[in-house]
C-alpha cells in the first residue's frame, strides 16, 4: 500500500512568490516563515511562472506587505494581487525591450501533457497550427474538438477545416448552429479536460491561426484548475437565488453551461455533462456572452436565467458595488476593439443602447434628459499606426472598419469625437521597439507596434487621473449590433446574430474585499508600490494593452480601413491594394 503524502514543514518562502517586496521587507515577513500547525487544508500545487492567480492558488502570488505605522498603532497588511488578464507574447519584440514580461504563449496553454480532451471554440482555424501546440508525446491521442461557424459546405474555411481534421484521427470538426445570415461564430474559448480529473476554461481574443499568436496584441483569461465536485445535499428551490451571487463561480458555471447548451446536445452535450461534474467555486469572474437569439426585454431576469448580449452586460454592471458614486467625479469608459461594424447613420444605437448599458447607475439621467455624465472613448488604430506595426499592412487584414459609402462616412462623423489612437505616439515617430514618451507623465504599455486584435472594455474611476479602475472586461465582441444585440419589434425585443464570449472582473471580486482597488499595470502583471493603496486596502493589478493618457484622433487621422487602397509603403516597403 502506498504511503500517504505528508505536508512538509514550511521553513522558507520563495522570492518568486512575493510581489514587490524589497530585501529589507522580505526579512521582516515573519508570518511567512513560521511553520503551519496544524497543516493547511489546502496544499498548493507547483505552479509554472505563467500561471494566473484566479483561484485559491493565487495565495502564492499575493504580496502581503507590513506597513510601518506610528507607535501604538497596529500594523496593517497590504495585499497586492496580479492581473486577472494576461497579454500574449509578441514575437517581434526584442528581449531587451521588456515588453514580454509576464506574457503567455499558446504553447504555454496547450503544451501540458496532462490534457486528454480539448474543445476549441473560434472563428478562424489553422488546424495544423493548433495540433502543433500540444505536447509531442500526447499530440496524437488528445481528443480535439474544433467548433466553428462555417455552415456552408462549399465554404473555403469549412473545406480547409474538414480536410485538416481528416489528417488527424483524434480531431473532430463541429459546426455551430447559425440561424442568422449576418451572424458569425466569433467566440474565442478553450475548454481543457485533463487526465488528473481537473478542467480549465480559457477565454481569449485570438483566432487559432499563427499570425494572431505572433505579432498581434491579444489577451487571455484562465480559470484555475477545476476539481471534481464533492457530494453535497441537493439544494432546495428557496436557496436557488443564493446559489448564484454575482461574480461567483456558481453563476459563472450556470451561465457557461447555458451558453454551451445553445449548441445542442448532439454537438456539445458531452462537454456539458463533463463540466457539470466540476467545482467552479474558485472562479471569480462574470461571464458575458452572446448567442443567436431573440429575447423579450421585459422577460429578461438574470436571477432566473442567463442573459445575453447588452442586456447581460447592463445587468451585471448595474449590480457591481462601486467604491465611489460621487456625482462630482466623472468616470471614463474606454472601449477598445479591432472591428467597428455598421451601427447606423445616427448615434441612436451607440448611445441609446451600448453606452447606456455601460453607464454606471449613479450617472444615469431620466430619459427625457439625455445627458451623458460619463466620458467615453473608442480606441481604434489609424492607417498610419497599421503602417508602422510589426507586420505592417499585413496586420490590417484582421482589423475592420468600412468607410467607402456616404452612410459609412456619416457614421464616422459621429464616432470621430470618441476615437483615440491605439499607439498614441507622435506622427513622425517611426522607430520600432521602445519609443520615446510624448509627455513625461505618459505610461507605456509596450504594445504600440503590436497591432490590436484584443478587445477590452474598461471603466476608469476618474477621467482626469485614470489611475483607478472600477471594472474591466476582455471579450470577443467588437463594436457591432450583431455581437451585442439590436432592438427589434418596436424596441420590445433584442435580436442577437453572433456567438461571442467574454469575462468581466472588478477589484472587490478578485480580492474578496469591497475596499479593494484596481490599478493599471504597465509592462508587467503586478502593480508597482507607488500605485498601491495608501490606506492599506488590497490592490489588484490590471495589465494594460495601451498607453495612458489616451491620444484622441486629430483632424488628419484616418481609421484603418482594410477595404481601401493604401499606396503609401509601410515600414516593410509593402503597399495595400484591393
């Protein structure tokens, strides 16, 4: 009989597990050096450097700093938590730039030999590329499910996927249900089932093609490793509401299973069955997804069922407990996307639907007074920024905004006051790598030359300081009515055409403390000491993909349009002709 595993006496703490602690401070952390008696109920696993702190495992990644207080005043511990989102590794950045610190590669996710089954939900696939990312010892036995939306049998994408899957006996193509002619299967998610009976959910922004994981800016959220459920008594109907509090793992699981069930039991039934057996209690995030559907607005209730599109976003944001609801502080909501679809010739949908859904409850005004007391910005790259990106015009094929017709030009006119540059650097700055700052206060994210395929929605607490964050979301959803939903049937119904998925977080949820603060992080996943709370509150970092402060479009800036000719050579000497 095997000997039972023993917990070792804790005598040392790895320097790598402590965030932002100096040598002098490290010697004073006596609480981290004491033996634990009795042993802790939780035994941390050995983590790779890239593991995201989104579970109980995050205790190994949290810094507890003892603050010096006046004599007689008890010392207060200050916790610093790493960003719940990671940025993807960019191949074109030199190691000396420091831009790839704390970033993640696709192989870091799929290269684990314990993976036995992998579900890939996405828009665009290179199946050979996906298969090459698995550990070579298990590549031929991992069950791989490729879920796509190319329902036409003569579609080039469908043919390429089917032909590639035929070369791998362990790969299977699954076509998502696509009832809407203008909809797409745009969700970007992986679900991993492992030989050790753990599961993991990864939601990200990249297509499963080499270019998206090479020199484009992308973001990744990873759940913790989810164990099997322990047997518990069945919950009664009176406790159902308590089982799904906002941001809890239980609600995340309910919403994820509801999303997967929309594909149909013949397609995703086995995955739903497996995930039902797993414990999601360690997850701290809200799932915001879209499925092709038509829902009556008056019947949408998140306590009874899962909401989709902008109703889901609005419902979640209006339940988040904001630390400050002062009327004299104007928040700044920043929408950063890689595609802007046809939104209409007026700003009715943009302001009346999307911006209204994003607006904090304390900033809403009566319908008869359409006054917007939040500031809004939309980050979208200019043609000049695409020219100077790492892949030059080659990056532009993944970034879309139509400008040809008169109606599209009218849309641009009402969008222009909100538009900000992606890179935000000077017009005459053509260097690659690390560029000079425009102003001394400018904080660089290190992503100027990696063109954005990432999609982020962030509310900064104060439009002037932009040093605190109320909530943040990464998602596959761009700025489009197909993704978020359009009003139909005399504004009584929400019509959604596409599949989308994202995760939304806020500081109190991540730190499990309503007094927690979230701060922007630049070129790393953990906040520096200067940006942490001076009141001793927990501080959560959020890895920024763009520089601050933002740079609004000037009168000469033109958004990138992949459907137009660009005859001025990019930095690689290429031109773009349709």
